[in-house]
């Protein structure tokens, strides 16, 4: 059995059964919104499937696939797991386990703006990996924030088949597009509902609940250079280091479309943090702008 559960259904392109502004902030790193969504998803899931869950030997949660930088839905999943674990604890059941769907490819295109055919063409060459031995015989809970065309779900279903995992599985979403007359780019409308410029993003970045995710890093690296540079100059060294480390971990500094903004960030870090000078400096050469060193 592989069931699909969505807390909310989208049937109208201009009216949503949840707060689209909060959803947009969630997609750009607002973990207060992620906590709210995750807890609500868990409560709805328990209401629908609670009795079934109590009879399962071991539940394993698999957040949506990512390379190194987590997605927004990863943080939603953490809150989901806390609420689910409390329910399991009350009924003297084992807490959930976690597993990762490893993803070995990343891209700069904004997935939410694409139609179904373009989405499938984009992800068809992605490579994924699962720990088959760890997952054998366990009940899987695959989580994501929204289901638009089902392309990513199909990837996971095929992945389970490829690894010969015939596990019972649930595919969980905070929201699902039910009206097929609505273009899939409705996802972009939601993503950018309240965050559609660096000015709007900065309000999220400054909040105590902010956490980096893939979308935030890509959005910053693809932003207009002058606005991006001014925003970075207003951030703390700790923020800049975390941005740079995330960027490097996903290989974004090696992608041509991000190169200019990546160079500025790394060059600026050399100027303000001595340890970055030793990282970026070439042997027996003076410290230069970053575009003249490692990325040359």
C-alpha cells in the first residue's frame, strides 16, 4: 500500500485554504512557518491514519531529496516528526527514524515556474540513492510541502522499485493541486507571494527563526549584483560564512550563472575574516580578488 495524503487541496488559483503569505516566507527560510505547517500536517495525518500507524513496527521519515543544503520542506518535516513522536510516545510506540534520499544533481532553473513536461525533462537525469538495508521492512513516510504534478513522487516510487523496496509507504504533503485546469506554475505564485525581491527577503533573513535552505541560497546568488552586494554588506560575518559554506557544499560557486555573486561573497570574506584568506590564497601568490584565484 502506498497512500497519498495532503492536508489542503488547491482548487482555485486565486483562493487558498492556507495563508499564502506564510507559505511564501516558509519557502524562503521562515522556520516559525515551517513549524506551524509541520505540526498541522502531523495532526491531520494522525487524524486520518493514527490507528494504522500504531500497529506498524517501525516508521521511517524520508524528507524530499536534497544534495547538501536542506529544502524548506526539510524544516517542516522536523516539526512534523516532533508532533508524530509525541503521539507515538503516548501510545508506547517506537519513535520515528530518519533516512535521507541522496540527490547527486542540482540545477539553477526555478522548478516552480515549469509545466509538467519541463519538470519531467529537468529531473529525468537526476541521480538518487537510498540505504536499502536500513529501510527494509519498515513503513516509510515521504514528506514534501506541495504536490503539483506528482513528478517528484513518481521519481521516489520508481526509486523504491529500483532498490526492490516493496515497503508500505505514505506520501505526505501540506498541500496538493487538485484542479488540473490550473497551470503548474501556480507553485511559483505561492513561492513568491510575499517574498519577491531582496527587500522582502531581507525581512525574513533578519528574523530569529530564519534558516538557510536551497531556495534562499539560489535566490541570493541569482539576484541583481548591486542589490545583492548591498544586502551582503549589511549582514553579519556569521551569516556570510554560513551562506558561503552552503554555496560551496552544493557546488553553486562552480555554476556560471552564479559566478559573479559567488566571487563577490568569497572576495568579501577574504577581506573581513583572516581565515578565509588562507583558504583562498594560492601558493606563493598574493591574495587577489576571488575571481582571480580559485575560480579562474
